[in-house]
């Protein structure tokens, strides 16, 4: 009976150790990290709302690299109003991209198109 308890303890320790390792292992960089950072560095702005399905689609194209995008949240926390920054920028639809030349484009934009508009190289 004592041996069985020790086996169970060993299994629990091994499983917990594996979970801790999985949660703390370094994540590899996303191949789009530098692309998203370049877009941000150009002065381009990306306006969106947390509840917007097209914004979710746009973010999904970047995966974890979305953290490097020049994203500006336009929705108030209750989802019923727009922030002052977005109102002053004239944002009327989501997502709205504003490029350094002042041109605005709305909707989900393809990565190749964003590359073309920002002169940021899209990784192969």
C-alpha cells in the first residue's frame, strides 16, 4: 500500500513539474514581430474596438505580433461610446488605418497591402 502511495506522489510531482515547465518556457518570436514593429515605427495608426469582428480578424492575421501594432482602442469599456482620441481622429468605422501621409482606410487589410502602404518588408 505504501508503494502505491509513493507511485501516485511521484506521478503528481512529475505532472506538476511538466506543467510548470510548459508555462515558463520561452516562447519563440513570431515571424511577424518585426513586420508589426516596422508598421508602428512608420507612424501608422490602427484604430479598433474590442468588440469589432473585423478587428479580431485583423489581429488574428498577426497572431502574437499584434502586441507590436500601433493599436488604439476606440471603444469605451461598456462598448457603447467612442473615446475622445478616436472621435478627434475622425474614426467612423473599425478597423481604421491611418497612414503617415494622412490617408485613412477602413476594413481588414491584407498583410501584403499593409506592406505596400508602409514600405515594411513582409517576412517570407
